[in-house]
């Protein structure tokens, strides 16, 4: 919200008009007039809004003020942070004079280091600089971000079993004693369910089990039968 002097063709100013503004797009700002003064014979209270279109020399819907390449149109290329720099830039794009954006969400974390390169941190604390906030409330979660389970380690952000070993390093992410390489559900613990062949898939799967994301094993005794066959072979 701000206070401005309104002019009509450079004359008859309305001094100190109080306006509230919202961004309609990268180049269009809408001002709502809050004061009920009269302006050139018309009641300002009768006007619902004033729209001011910002300069956009290259016509790519990014205002010149925000456009890194104000004289080179994006040409329909994706620009997530609306800074006039395309997320990706192929040979044709480069030939126009542009280059790819190294920080698509403009949050200060380069895409190569950013776990969420298209979702801005929006000022949230990120101690290890991996693009994942140290903490994440409901508003943060609604953007698609999550809290960093290991906020001091830029190589890790998920720790499914909360054992302080990040999933990238942990060989048993869900902590159910079935190694990830053998686990049908490496991120869902089979703990508490019978798993005869130790493949991370429960013999039986009730409603609660299904709700977790697992399904019942259709070959429960595979390992047991194999072991039994080995014993028979040894005996003969």
C-alpha cells in the first residue's frame, strides 16, 4: 500500500491518494483506490481499480525493470522466476544472445545444488545451502518443499527411519533390517508384519498395511523352499 499523487493528462492532481496494489502479472499492476475523494468531477469511490501497464520492450510479458534481457524476447520459453532468463537455453536460444538461468527459482541456491530448483525458499533458513529449508510449516509444505532432516549436510535431506543417516548413505532407508537392494518397499518398513522370505514384502497385508503403500507377498515361501532344497541336496 502506498500514497501517490494522481494526475489526469498532467493536470488536476489528486494529492495523497491512498492506493493498495497487487501484481496481476509480471507487467501489469492493479491499484485499488481506497480514498473517497472527488477527482475531475467524478467520485473516486465509484472507481473500482486503476491498472498500470509496465514497459515491456521485447513483449515477453516480463517488465523491462525485471527483465535481464529487456530487448530479447523469451519467445515462449519457460522462465519460472520471471526474470527474463529462460530455465533452459538450446542453440537457437543462445543464438538470440541469451543463456540459461543458473537459478530458476531465484532463491540464491544454484540449480545444480538445489533439491527443489523450481520452488523458491522464499527467505526460509537453509543452513547447508541445498535448497531445502531447515524447517517447513504448513505454508511451506503447501509449496512442495519439505523440512531438511539433516540441515547441516548438503548431500542429504531425507532420513526416512530417523537414524541420523541420510537416505543417500543409508543402506536400509526404512530401518526394517531388509537392505534397500532386497527391499520391495525400501521406504516403507515391514516391521510388525511377517515377512518369511525377507524381501520387505509382508506375507499378508491388511487394510492398515495397504494404507501404508504395501501389498501382500504372493511368494511367501520362496526363500524357505530354496533353503529346504539346499538341505536336501546336501543330504544326498
